[in-house]
C-alpha cells in the first residue's frame, strides 16, 4: 500500500453503504482494511449490476465500488471460535469499524470496552442511524435507518424540491456517504491521538447528525430569522443568480452571485443596463428581484445550445453543463484527475470502471488499484500470522 495511512490496520465489520464507504476511504488512503464477513457475506454482494462474463453474484458493481482495495475473511462472530479469532486480530489492529444497530456488538460479547481491554490503543468507530448511547442517547437509538430516513429526519428533504411540490431526495445516497466520510475523518483524528498518547477511544457518527451538519444553512437561517426554510427548487434563498437553467439542448448550472460576475454576464447577454440598475446591481438587490433576473437569463440561455453558453461564459463566471455519466466518461477532466478508475473483474478479460479517489497526494499516491475481494479470499489464520510477523509494536 502506498497511501499516507499505510500501514494502518483496520478490521471492517460494516455492510451496505455508510460503513463500507468509510472503510473504502481508509483503504484508498493506504490502510490495510480487512473486511470481516459472516459466512453469508455482505448483503450487497448479491446486488448488481453484474458483468455477463464476470464473477457474478458476490462481486457486482455495488460491492466493487465501495469495497475496492480491501481483503476479506470469514468469521462467524456468533460462535466462540469466531469471537476468539476476532479478538486475536484485535490485539494487533489499529481500528475497528462497524455499523450494526446499537447493542449488537454487546450481545456478541464484543463491545468497545471488551475490545479496549484487549488493545488499549484501539480506535473503535461506529456508524448508526441515531448514534450510540455512549455519546448521547437518542430517543430513536433503537430505530433502524437507511439513507432516505436520514435525509428526511436530518432536514435535507425539508429544503430539497420544488416550491410547490413534494420533497425530492438526493440521487446519490448522501445519508450514507456523508456519515461514512465523517467517520473516516474521525478515525484518522483518533488514530493520530492514539499514536501521540497510546490511548484509543470510541467514536461514532449518527446518520441523522451528519445530514443535519450537511444541512447547516437551515439551522442558522432559522436561528437568525425565525423563518422555517422551505424548498425553493434549484434556486438559492440568499444568492442570485444561483440556479439550474435550461438551454436549447440541455441544462447548465450558473452560480454568479458576486457583483463582478454579474457585470460580466450582463455584458455577454447584451444587458449592460442591468449591471448598473439599482434593482440588479448588487446581490441583495438581485435576490429581491430574482424572478426577473431568472426570466432575462432564462430567455437568453434557452436560445442557445449548451456548447454556445459554456463557450461564452466558461472561465469567466462559475458555470457548467449538467453532465450525465456518459458526458463524464467523455470529459477530459475525469481522465486527467483519475476519477474513473479501472479494476479487475474476476472471470472477465475486461476491467470494470469505478469512481476514483477525490483526495490527491503528491508524495503518497492514493488511487484505488485493487478490486474488491471475493468472500473469504484470505484465511483468518493466514492473516493472524502475517500481522504477527509484521507487527511494528514488538
């Protein structure tokens, strides 16, 4: 492993999306992430899409995308043998990550306090819908949660959608992915503390909390004004223009609330008068008259193609086309930034493509290069022996 987290050792008990995304980030950054799976494997191994000539169920697109670069062992933690083998690994691990419901690890006899008794340096991270009682016992602590529930209860859906319509969830699973990203950050911070002090700790991220943090604008708006923010479509309540506009053959995002950018737009669309008119000259004025700004801009944009619009304004003001994934595959940016990465697909002569790692390093490259593991591809005893031989804390 070449990333900056090598040779961090992570025991990954997670499944589905939030937890595996967190440990995927750690693996991309160089950690040795060992996915500890039950005999049936992570449930996402059975979810597609699958390549016609590939490994089939067990290594589809969902699993490959967020489990690349990891290793897999099989342990039945419900048995004394599986529990004991896991504790042997905990002795030499730096991190344990799990996203079970609160109380599951306690019932298995593997609570944080038990693991910390085996390894006082251990960082233990949990991702749950509503957090862990150790850090604040939510009234919903026993409720199960998925992405869409977190989007709903954390406030995201309250401001996402059209002003006259129903709430609209985000396409990507932000209620899973953002908590996962925060958990990975928490792990890195806690491991740094452990390296400095020799003391591990428990940390957790609630999906509700993460989405609320992501939706921070609604909190200060309500605190400052007493007004409950509502969905406003693709616009912004405090900035104008800041919207998604239709062109003659597609859509563009145009976000130019600064007065300097507005003056550039006014010149390009042959409405220089709007740069000096006090109804539009400043952002605060444009917010009050945003429907008029949108109307003028919308008319100009609709008469031109995406390419014409981006050619006229690109590089001068914040603007970009609304890309579908085929456009992203064709975009040179995604290629030169290594955001489309090929990994092997067992059974197929052709690789598959997954999303790359957005964090780029000049000295410790952290690009994903290894596929997701087959179930139980590594034997637990082999891992125990390998970790014992290479233990840097002897």
